[in-house]
C-alpha cells in the first residue's frame, strides 16, 4: 500500500461504520453528557492520563491472573489424566504425553505469573496440543 497509514480513505471506499463514526464526532454537542469520550482530550480539566494508566495496569493484572490460572488448571488436568491413564491399560506413550503436556502447561502458568502473557498463551496452546497428541495414541 502506498501513502501514509493514518491517511483517510477516499469517500467511495469508506465503510458505513467509519462514516457514521465520523459524523458522530463532527456533530454538535448540546450537553457534556452527550459528548463522546474523547471530546475533552485537549481540556486540562478532564485529564485522564492517570485513569488510563490504572486501566492498563488492571488489564495487565487480569491477563497475568488469567494466564497463570489457565496454565495451572490445565497442568492439574494433565497430571490427573496422566495418573488415570497410567493406572489403566493404555500404552506407556499416552500417560507420558499427558505428563509432558502438563509440564508445559505448568511452565505456561509460571510465565503468566511473571507477566509474560503472550508467551504463556502460546506455551499453553503447545501443552494442550501435546496432551491431545497423547489422546490420539490411545
């Protein structure tokens, strides 16, 4: 693509959403309650930089908890599956795959707790795939 990435699209290529959003931003506002959220962007009285930082910190905290919790739950589930399959008549490869997948998910829980949420997500996916592979050997 050529041109600046922040350049507006020609009117014939804009979608209906973009057109209505632009019209809503350009429309006159009678009261502050009807104003869009970014209407006070230049107003010193409504400076929300501190709120934005708090919101980002809360989102990061939730992402860490979600990654750590998901990894821990999947690690426990994989360990339980490995123990149940080891007690049964399944081939040795099946409980080993569940145990390896559980170990990878435990690693994902550690990564998530340390704030490496993107790596934790991909590690969780890899751990579940290893467990699913073990299920295919059965």
